[in-house]
C-alpha cells in the first residue's frame, strides 16, 4: 500500500505496500480532512515511520513507547498515565487509553493515536481543531484500514 495519500506531504518508507490503494473512498489525507494539523503513520511494531507530515518527527524512542502502549504493555500504560506521553518532542497528558487508542492533551492541543493490524495512526490537532473531530478522523481511517486487512 502506498501511504503517500494518507498523510499530506508524506515521506514514504514502506515499499512493500506500493501497489495497493485502499483509500479510494476515504479522505486521502489525515491533514486534508481539516481535523488534523499534523500526522504520521508508523509500523505497529513501532520500529519505523511509514509517513509523516513535514516537520512532524516522532523519534525512535517515542515510536517504541507508543507501540508498547497500544499493544497493551501494562507497565507502559501505567507510566503513560503517570508521566504523560511524548509525541513529536511534545509532552501530552494522557486523558485515556483504551482498545489500542491513546488520547492526549497539551493545553488546547492534543493527539489521537489509533492502532490497526499493521499500522499506528497518529493525528495531532491544534488549537483551532475540535478534539472530537480529530478522534473521528483518526479512528475512522483506522477502522477503514482494519476493514481492508491492514
């Protein structure tokens, strides 16, 4: 699958998905929805970034931590609740973690992170976006990918 159309200004890093386009009936981009100002798609293992918006870098340590949380590592979940989660070098207070999803806040900004079978979607909303709309966008894309086998 090509992740190019999923995150605006994406840096493609997973050539094994190049020939399948599953997003024909879904908004082509997390950012293009208007509900997300920055986004990324990382592997479910947390070992690589498949696509990111320009200027939104999630470190290797952050990816591993996110993957541990969404994959149900209880120690990582407890640490996130106690200390917050770092995404793109920003610290977010964890509001909730459930069913492979993480919801974080930093003032009026926030992140929604959602895991499909093979990928973890990260959507960041700024002060002008509504958190509920960001959640619907990120989780909706995740649900679509799951339905397509991803």
